[in-house]
C-alpha cells in the first residue's frame, strides 16, 4: 500500500512544490480542492486558532496530533506537521513520532529552540548533541520507513526577530550537517532572507526545505499564517458588522456542499429511506 509518507517522498524527489496552510479538516480539504499537492499544519496556526494560546512551547503535542488526525481523515494529499520541539526528552520524541505515524501524517519537522520560545525570554538553542539524540530517537521510532523527518534549525531565526539563534551562518551549516548525520531527511531554516537561503541551498543541495515565500533551490515550501489569520480577521469583521446591524451574509459560501460531501450523504440517506419505505423530500 502506498502511504502518504511515500507520496510525500515522491513529491520531494520531483519539482519544488508548496505545502499550503491548513489548520482544520475543512481548510485541509480546501487546499486540496484548490490543487495543492500537500498541506501543512503549523504550530502557531493550530494553537492560536483552536486554543487561543501562543506558540511559545505551552501547546501540547497531543492537541496538535488530534487536529492532524482530523485533517488526514479529510484529505487525500500528504500532510506535513509542525511538531515543535517534540517534548523535552528522547522518550517524548520517540513516543510522539509513533503517535504521528499512527494518524497517517506524512512527515514532521522538529526544532532546536529551547522552551519557552518565541517569547520575552531569550532562550537560545539546544546543544547540538541533544538535538542529535532527539533526531536519532525520531528515526528509531519510524514504523514507516518513508515517514519524513525535517530538522528545523533556528540559528538564523535571531533574537532580534523573536527567535533563539545567533545569526551565524557557519553555525547554521554546522548544525545542519550534524542533524543530517543524526538521521534527519531534510533541514529547514525559518525566517532566513533570500541571500541566506541561497547559502543554505548551496550547503545542502536537495535537502533544504523553505518556509514562507518560495525560494529557488528549496525542495518545497511550507506556507503558513495567511489561512488561519485571514479567517480570524474575516470572522472579527463579520462579528462586528453583526453587532452594528450591518451584516449582509446569508450563511452560505461557494462550494460549501461539495467541501462537506453533502451530496454523497444525501444520496446515502435517500437510498436508505426509499429501501425501507420512509418518506423522502
């Protein structure tokens, strides 16, 4: 049987593509129907949209796994998931990778920042040896050999930008090499500007994953932020319009029925009603 992990591997071996922002089963289906070959569940997207909490290390992986399972059940394209730091120990990492595979997720990325992260605390990055041990635990946890493991290095996500890195390119490359040696399939450097991404692509040909805007040479781009934040903004605007008595919306939107398989279920129910002598509309 071809797994979604296998499909993701095939995509990564081909032309560069975008895994598009989704944070729910419905939005996963939307990006699939639009035509994207893969979907991406970001940690901030999920924590903010579903639980109203920031992406600073307090969002539990069990909640991310639950949402990932919902998305996998609704789509036929591979899903890549932001697995944050995968807990604090190698045992956490091993267990959570097993859980992710059980949901049918195609791949994850795990980062080297120290919790709490993306906050007022200047946290720094985990020692290389610790990150290597965590990645080795991820590899040991594989039950599907095609399951994709992406190592996210935040060395270029500097303190000034809200990250924990020092911005040293030599250190970023040193960490990337160490992570690949530990068994990661790909490396990713979020927030890196185009000129730094070009250096990363040169250092890791065929192994660099991008985040944000598409950059030449990256095998794929994980695109997040625009979906959940746009939905929240529209909801805020319509809620305010309703409060002000100015809302002009009938509760319908294009392709709603197609997205939720309304016709399929109506047909099932209609057939059952006819066969059992029950009334139909």
